[in-house]
């Protein structure tokens, strides 16, 4: 659906101005959208997985560990596919206000694609280099968007996500180095075109929600604070957007491509843009951070 078609539907939670801003800039920040009851439940479950990670000695398909992780002092980088591992995450991704936000920006038919919980540990939790998402999981259009939820207050010191306004309407960059090796980040030479100095860094109190389009150039700095920066991320796509299953991380996770609102139309449209794509990670994948750190 075009932005004009989507805007013709009555919104559930966003204003028309917010919807138009998303289509113009490629992102939104919605301060304190998630209520305290939800935050308390999610924080408690997130803490349970930190405790579970103490028993891990190396990264696997569930836990992505930062270097220096130990049972006594865990440094959890990511919980992959939290929806697969706990009913609280499933309920939140499938039946909360997040789906209303997705519907306001995608139209009445919405599918869940995947989720992750990036902890970004205190005292140096790793940066996420500038990149676009769509090369990791190409679809038949460019509707996919990711909705993030800050579980705690996030300020500049904690490495909030930065997004280059309007970059979703620009080029789709090659995330390989000059030798053709997949590095999962935009080449330094191409960053001159992106101009990260114009990025808007999305920070705010606990419960704030970020939304960014799959083509938006984004990244974040290391977390230099003494506080962990947990960011719960859910990706949704329009009902008539279909993943290219043999490319990148498409199809990973037990609930990948679950319909959460409306219906799956029986047609799809290819936008005709050339997409540089990731390797096939269907045999196993840990995280973008592990790829970028060449682990």
C-alpha cells in the first residue's frame, strides 16, 4: 500500500501528523507509550534470561554474549527471538499497542517477522555500526519496520539509536567490504553519502518507543554508562509483503511471519529496487554485533 492509501484508514493510536512524519523521515519516537504494568512484566522476564545466560560459555542461537561474559559477571549482548522463549514476549508482540502502531503505518494487514532484545551492557556495550536492515532480510517490498521499546531510561551516555532522517528514500548500500566479504555495515567510503552527522539520536524515558523503516540508515555508539541499556525490538511487515526465504535471516525463529492483524492478501508487489543482500543465515545466526565484530 502507498502512504496515501494507508493514511486513508482511521488511525488507532498515532496522529495523522505522526504517520506523515514517519513516511517523510523514516522513523518516529513515541515517548512513554508503554505503560508501567507492561514494563514491569517485561523487565522481570528480561532479568530471568540474564540469570539463565550465566550458564553459557559461548554465544549460541539463543544468547549472544559480549567478550568477557562470565557466570559471576554476565555481559549479555542479545537474547535472540524472545517471542520464541517466553509467553510475555509473545503476548506483547502479538496483542499489545505495538500492533496498533504497526497497523497505523502498514495498513490493516500486519505480520510479525522477528524479535530481539539487545541489552547493550554497561561500561562499553558494543556499538552497532551504520547499516540498513533490509539487506539482512529482503522482502518483496520496503514496508518492513521495526518497533523498539526502551525498558529503562536512555540518555546520550548509553548509546541511543541514531537514525539519518530521510535515508529510507535514498540508496540501498552494499554491506560488504571491498573484497566482497559480508561485514553487515556500510562501507566507510559510502558513509560520505549518508552523512551520519545529521542523525537524530532517539532517547527518552522508560517505555518510549522507536519506529524505523527497514531502509533507514541507523546505528548506535557504545554504552559508556554504568547502566545496561535494554532495547526490545519487534519487526512487522505489511500483509502483502513476503520474505525472500533463502536470503539472510529470513525465516528464523519459530513464529516468523505470523499474521497478527487482518489477513494475508493473495498478491504481492515487487517495488523494482535493487537490494544488496546478506548471505543465507538459515543454518544459524547470532547477531549483527557478532558479524560486525568478525567473531
